C-alpha cells in the first residue's frame, strides 16, 4: 500500500504498509514483502500467491518471493540513483525465480505442479514500474477513482470479451467454473504471459497504489474504491486494515 505525499519536484514521500490474513484455510499460500528504506525515494514490494495446495503452494510463493527479493536487493543502489533498467531487471528476476522453481521440482517429485503468481511494483522517484504474472491485481486510486492497471492473466478477461461481443450471457460468464483459471504462472516451465511495460506510469501526490493477491477480488472494484475513499485520510496502515476488514 503506497500513499504518495508531496516531497520534491520529481520525488514522493512514500508511506507503506503490508497486511495479510489466512482466510478460511489452515495454511497461508501468499507471500509478501516490501523494501522502502527510510529516507530513500525508491523501493519495491513483492506479492506472490502460491498454487498447488498445502504441500507446495506455500513453498512456491516463498521461493519466488525470496529469489526476486534477492535479485532486486543486489541492485538497490542503481534503483535509488535512477540508473537501473527496471523492466529488464524485473524480467530477469522473474526468470531467475522460474528457474529456481524448476530446480526444486527436479530435486523433489512431491513438489510437481507447484507454482505461483508474481506481482512486483517498483517506485523510483515519481515513476511506477511493475511486473505481473498471473491474476494478482495492481490498483491505482487517484482523484477518488480506482482502476486496475496491470493485466489479468486468467480466463476472466476472455469470458468478459465473449460477453461484450454477445457470445456469452453475462451471468454465465460471472459464474463460469473456469473463470479463475490462470493463463500464466511461474511454475518452472516457460512463462506464457508477462506484463512488464517498458514505459513507467507517472504517479502523483495523493495516489494510492494497492498490490494484492486475488483474495482482494472477493470485493468488487466499487467496494474497494469506497473502502479506500472512507479511509484515505489515514495512513497506509489504516487503509490496509480497512481493506482487510471489508
């Protein structure tokens, strides 16, 4: 959760909070971490949602998070001074995480089938880059309105397109059993789809950025937007807690 306030002409003071709940399961398949060193104008967050059940989903998300975190930490200086090629670094980090999963599966047959989504927003100055694989949403709340700015690598967009062209009824699409099936994941095989724009998004004072696993999508975008509106005068921690409680 990133809430920008005025700081310099091209830099923002970043207020960051993380929150997680286990939900109805007796285990947690999501992994998340953020790195925004105090006093710096750059940093990143990582959200990974594991797939494969209790035996492997939590392992996959933890491995992906650890690998990507290590790759980005090694280039923290270049990120801070603005010399880092962020899109290339993010793609390289994702491929390194994918290779690590492949190695783990090769060493342990019980981990076969595990995988993870990956979402990494990176802020440098007033620029936002990201890499996204899977269906973990990245939201931007600006001027009272919420929008998802990354691509959804699940069947949902394809079903909605079928509704739009009249090939499927809206209610059928909404309740389709394959709606949440992923079309791209990090699982040790070739990554089918990667959302990593070359051109960053410019962020403004007062913007709120939300990086989440798909658990956030149990709320409608309208519900998320209203929750953020109600809590936006508080810190990022207040906003995060409001979303968790919604």
